[in-house]
C-alpha cells in the first residue's frame, strides 16, 4: 500500500515537473518573440527618426532664414511657458 502511494506521489511529482518545464519553455519562447518584436519596432522608429532628421536638415539648408525664425519663435514659446505667463 505504501509502495503504491509512493509510486503515485512520484508519478504526480514527475507530471508536475514536466508541466512546469513545458510552461517555462513556452514562456521563454514568448518572451523571446516579444523581445524580437521590440527590437524590430525600435529599429523602425530609429530609421524613421533618421529620415526626419535628414528631412529637417534639408529644410534648414534650403530655407535658413525660415529656420532661424522658427527656432526664435520656439524659444519665445518655451520662455513664456517657463515664466508662467
């Protein structure tokens, strides 16, 4: 009787261990997939940011006076916001 109970407990422990390993492997795969998706998203955002910087650089080269005026206006807005007016 004790041998049967011990065998049942051992079998249950084995199944629980196998289930735990399965859950761990699935979670690990999902985490790796999420990390890969995050890397891909970061690369996409970085590329878009670089394109925007290149575009802005082109505008500054083509319209230098306009660029100075926009920078001055932005500075005035920030100054007003900082002084609380």
